[in-house]
C-alpha cells in the first residue's frame, strides 16, 4: 500500500473560512497550517487549542501528521474550520470516533454567519439617530 492511499482528506468550514485537511496516519505528530507550524500560524494559545481540539478529544494527539490549507475568514473562523475538517478526517479514519467527537461538538458545522447591512441604515442592526424635532 502506497503513502498516497493512506492519506485521508476532509473539508471543514466556518463563516467564510474553508479548510482542506490532509491526515496521515502513523506520523510524527507534525501539524502545519498553510505551510507554517500550528503555533506560528495560530498566534494565540486559544486558537491553537481550538484547531487541534478533535485530536485531543479523540486522544490521538501525536499519532498523525496534519497538513491544512485554509482560505478566507479571520483567525477564529479559520481555526474552527481546521478543527471541523480534522474531525471529519478522523471519522473517515475510524468511524467509532464519531460518537465521541459528536458529543464534544466537533462534528457540527456552525451555521452562524455575518448579517448583511441593510439599506437606509449604517449597519446590520444600527439605525441612524432619531430626532423628534
């Protein structure tokens, strides 16, 4: 069996961010996002912990090489998109992990989006100041 056959791919999304995750079993535990190390790309500890959350939940940290490519959105959306893609890839690898990851909330795609700006007002909800006289 070649190395290309053992690579598991999955896509994760959050807001406007899309992450394509490649998971390689029996790896060294490296985690790269857009060609950079996870701790460098996710500049805060919270974002790095969010991105690798499914591995910690499944108790598989250090057993896989993870390569993620993320586009769009901001830092938090991108970290959550990586976590969503990683959870999907782990379920493809071992279907028994589905219940554990689902219970922890990693399998659900967060549907919340930015609300659009409406015409006749300065933002989505904000109104111009009302003057009675």
